[in-house]
């Protein structure tokens, strides 16, 4: 094989590889647009409780309180995961807002908890516990649009009752749309590697006491 032939083969291989990467990227974007940007959601309906997946930032708490004021459920459950999560305020502002909501007397029961682990899976485990303790048969869940598909997957692994997943939209996606697609894609990979309700990756076990 001559040097010219080898060079031509390398060029064709490089072109084919680049085309394959571009094609895979386009497919990923299309799937992300369907799964993350246009997920299946339910309309608000009377349920036993409304679970607000954390962090309890201003945007999602405003929507949660609007739904509760409309009579969606008799119990509001608010997850307060660790700081540095997605939201419109940094750090302890999430906890301050959650504490204010829990300390108030809005005319319905409010439960605040810190998930363990501080992830959507930890929130799902806590929903299972609360559902079993209180006999909840129908729960509404509130989260932001790009998180709907993954949260539904994790929650239905733990909670056997009827589940309505309600979506809200931030004025602008905090991470940016492409970064959000990448983040949620990584979350799905982790979910597929840990198929049980509370199964954890071996190098990141739960921190239950």
C-alpha cells in the first residue's frame, strides 16, 4: 500500500468518524428535545399531597403555593436538598424559604425534609416512606420541565400509587439548555445503572444513619 493510499484511507476514516459524531449529536439533541423539553405531564387534579422536588427556590415555591391555594391537596411536602443545586438563589436562601413555609400556618399541613441522599432518588425514597405511613394513593409532584422525565422514572420506582407530574418553566433555563440536556442524560445513565428504588452506585452509597 502506497503512502498516498494510506493517506486517503486515513482521510476517509477521519471524515466518516466526524460524520458519525455529528450524526450522534443530532440524534441526541432530537431525543433531548422530545424527552426533556416536551415531556409528558399531567393537568393539576385533586390528590392526597403535593410533593415539591428541591431546591425550594422562588419560582417553584410560587407555583407550589399557587396550586395549594387552588385546593390541589391537603398536604404540601417540600424537599430541601443540599446547597449548590439548581435554583434562582444560591446557598442557604433555599433553606430560609423552606423554613418560612414550614413555619407558616397556610391552612394546610406542610412537611419539609432533607432527602437522603440529597438527590431526586432520595426524594423518591422519602415519598415511598410518607406514602406508606399516611396511606397516600394519589400524589402530585412539581418540578421544572427538563427534570420531568427523569423524576417520573425515579419516583415510580418507589411509589406505587397514582402519580401526577406537574411542570413549571423558569424564565430562562438556569444551566442553559444544552447543559441541562447533558445533565439529565447523565442522570438517566445513573438511573439505568441503579434500577432499584434505593439502589446506589457502590462508590456513592446512601448516607442513612
